[in-house]
C-alpha cells in the first residue's frame, strides 16, 4: 500500500450552534484555524495529501483560504458534499435541505481517494500524538479488512460551555472495537459526567470511558460498504427530511457483521474545539499554551 496516507477532512458542517463559519475562524497568533493545526500535524506525521469535503456555498472562500497555504507541504484536493449526490436509483426527497451527514461526506470522496486514509472533523483539535498514531497504523499495511480508530478519554473531550455528542466505545481485551454508542447530550455536572437519554433519564459516566471523535482510518476497500449502508439508509428513510447517515453507524455495521475489525488506538491528547461561541477563548488559550511549550511555531504557515 501507499506509504503516504491521505487525510480526509469533513468541513461541510453548518455550525448551527456556533453561529459562523468556524472552519475558517482564526484562533492562532497569525490567524491560524483549527484546520491549520490538523494539517500541520498530519504533514509532520507523514500524510501525503489532504482532501477537504466542503459544501458549495463556502467553496470559493474555503479554497482561497487553504489552497496555497498547504501547497508546499501536501497535495490538496476538494470534494463537494452535494445533497443531490446519491447512489444510482435514488433521488432527493422534496423539501430536503438538511445535509445527509458524516457517512455521506465520506462516501462522496470515494472517487478521489485511492490510498489508505484517515477521517477527521474539521472543527476538532486532535493533537500531534493522535495523528502520529493513525499515520503509523496506516503505514504498517494493516490487513485489507482491518481499520483503525483513535480513542480519547471522555474526560478529555468535554466543553465547559454546554453539552456535546460523543461516541462511547465498547472495546474487547484485544483492543478491537465492539460497538460505538452515540450519546448526544453529554455534560459535566455536580453529579459527574451525565448523558441525558431520549427517555429523559440521566446516565452517569466516570470520564475514563474511551470515546470516538471521528478520527478513523480505512483503506479504499471500505467505500463499497459505505455505499451499501447509504442505500439501506435511504431506503429506510425515504421521506424523513432530517434523518442523517452517520459515520459511527457504518463503523458499527462493519464490526457487528464481522465484515471488518477496527483496532482502537488510545490517545492521551486533550481535545478542544468550537461547539459554542464561548469555546473560542478556550481554544485561543490552549493554542497559546502549546506554542509556549514549543509544540508549535508561533507562525504555523508563514507565507512568502
């Protein structure tokens, strides 16, 4: 397999809770975005290409902000996540406006990626170690049907400003993923870390649980499986205008059907990101501290 894996960045999100285009929001001393730090870490870890999944409405602004910046470090490509991009035999339901979700975003990149690849969210900071773990995994030529997931401790992934969604991982004694259960309302409270279920019941967590932040590694052999799962999703939700096809759902199907193994790679990094406007000050402070510690240069992508 190609010794230089590709980084697939899901950057088409609407940022409804944040209120602005957080993919291009400046946080670093020279206007660096969270994306800039992810691409920088990926390049250092040995990724050879970055593919951005974006939506048409931000394409011009996004490509202008990124195309030349990364050109000296990695090849850069762009894929549009279009609501009308569907498998053969399916059409867009009337009045559908909501994006199809992270699983669809990965599916749209199938024709662009021919090498082992990692997937990340465009608005999450994963840390240097996380990218190195995934790059080493992908470069080690895993079996065709073995994939990877970088796991984080739940306590290292919370926002102080509101609830977050996290995929709680069940792992066997060989570090293989058994399942991912999405918890959509996790928050730190006086009782500890609490998830509110759809039945309005509270579920307590210790914080030591391993969670998925959508940093996953695959080979191109996974794309036909994404298409199969997406077709099943569309057939099941023909008239639901808000249902979304999520990446963790595909991962669950892979492991529970026995189609693939997913190795969990634990990272000790502390996540931060911008789910809410008040998160911005936290991100700026964390980046400043990482620069002061010598992890990153002050000017991440100096331009000539």
